[in-house]
């Protein structure tokens, strides 16, 4: 029986990675197996930088509220 391709999940921290790396990320993961889950996590204000890649790679957006640290 032939070996099944590895199933992968790509979870993107949208606030800490530039949209210019999307092609490289998905090219590399495609060489490792089948990407079946694609998620973008981050504050909605960062989404506009990634809109083209979100459509191109069919990424599901997950809004994450930014963490705030207030001084006492």
C-alpha cells in the first residue's frame, strides 16, 4: 500500500510575520506534505497587509484580540 502524504496545518501569527513570506511558507510546506488547514491569527488591523495572500492560499482568518499591558 502506498504511503499517504503527510497532512499539515499552517498557523500564521499575522502580527509577527510579513505578507512577503507567504509564497515561501506555502512552497516549503507543500514540499513536506498536503496542507489541509491554513489559519491566520491576529488583530484585524494587520489583515489588510495579507488580503491578497488570504485569497490566494485560502487562509481562514481568526481574529485575536491584541494583548495590552498596562503599568500599575
